[in-house]
C-alpha cells in the first residue's frame, strides 16, 4: 500500500460521515417542521371555532352606577305606531344587485366566459367563484366585501381574501331579517359579520369567531374603530315567547348584564363609553313590549324606570345616543305618549360613591 493513499481514504471516510450527519440533521429538521405545522394548523383550526358562553349576567344583578342623574323628561309627543323600524337596517334587494358604489368607487359582479363569477373593483378582477351574492363597500370606498358559496357553505371575501367557510354568513336571525352583510369600522380597516354553524350564530370579527348565541344582531364599531359591540340572544326556556329570549350586549369580547331584550346600543363620541337599554319582564311578539327599562352605561345600571313598569311600551329602537361623552338621550313610549329622557354624568365633586 502506498502511504500517500492513506490521507485520501481518511478524507473520503470523513466526508461520508459528514454526509450521513447532514442527512440525519435534515431529516430531523423536516420531521420537526411537519410536526410544528400540524400543531400550528390544529391551533389555527381551533382558533376558528366560536367560543362557548358558559354563564351570562342578568341586568337585575348588575352593579349600580350613581354617578349619573336623570333630568325631567322633555315634553311628550303622541306616537302613531309602536313600530319605529329603521328600513335601512333591513334586507334591501338592491344589495344583491350586480353593482355597488361608495365614495365614487364602483364594484361590479361580472360573468366569466368559462364559468363562474368574479368582482371587478378599482380596475382589478378578483378570483372566480361559482356564486357571488351580496356586496358592500366601506363608506370611503376603499374596502370591498362580498358573499360567496364554497361547496355547501358560505364565506365572506374582504379585499380579495376569502374568510372561513360557515354554513351561512351575513344572516341576522332577529325576526328572520337579513341586514348588512358586513359592518366596516369608520376607517374601513376592521370588519365584522354574523355567521352560523349547526344552528348557532356568532359574530366574526376581523375573521375570528366570537361567542356562540341563538342569534346575534346589531354589530357596531365605535367611532374610533377600536371597539366593537353587538347583541347576542341565548335561547330561553320553552315558556318564553318565541321572539322574546334573553339578550346580552357583548363589547370587546366581554358579555355584559342583559335582560329579556336589549333595545338599543351606542358608543360615546370619544369611544370610551357604551350604553344600552335592557328590558326586564318583557313579553310580546309583533306588538309593543311592556316591562321595566334599565338604562346601563359601561355595563352598570345608571337608571331604572320602575315607575313605568306597567305602562311603558317600546319597540326595537328607543333612539339611544350620546350627545357628548357625559350626556345621553333616549325615548320611551309611556302609554300613548313618546317621551325623551336625558342622563347626565354628575361632576366628580358631587358624586356619591356606591357600595
């Protein structure tokens, strides 16, 4: 044997060992990556499942907020009907048209010659789907959302990106009406819609499902777009009227004290506060609702209209709104008269601390 061949053989052996080690390390890395992807995909799938609500507080058990006082009601006006519906909130067949427009921007549904449909918006054509339903543009015309069918389910496409597939989307089960497909925040950067799976409804906020309810309605963003609230109904016992079931306001993922119905919901101009009216002891279906109205601010009871329990009638919207961050007004039908009330925050120096 030539002594000069020994270093070459050692070098070849060393190269073989390094190659085996490299293959082993690469195999371990591939296995780890696949395992991580499996765990991650499971985590992503779990994150798309609606959260289960285990317990919900009642308005009669809510804390009192004594930092608000009610003014004398303004002069009343006779009302012609208890049905003060807002037609713009209900299903509009024009929303299912082939074109929508906002702020000078136009989105059109077009037919693809080879089959299917697509949306043409801002000079670009979106992906092709077998069916495209309702469309909606944000107020500034910069963001587009529309409903598509995926197999036996439905999904919402926002700015060209398809969301999760559910049994149905954009369906507000309050009285079986369909309202807006998607609610955009004032700046258009966030969105929310109602969806349903297995007979359960839930809000989908920025693509992520929230709590499951019997139905959800009234999705609303705060003026600054950072907060979102909606109303969820929990299916009550059979003794309750089919329409009147316990409802609860949900704000930023927190369920607040509710009642037999939530009549209205509003954010303050600076988005720091929210208010709603919860009715207790309410019964009714297609007519006026009678009961005790609880005026709630930030989840606490600011005033109870117990004096009008037997004669208060209110339907759908008592036109609750903040005049400013420390003053809000609302209307109630007392007998045959509609009266407007005002709640104002007491200056800190005059406030009495509640227990």
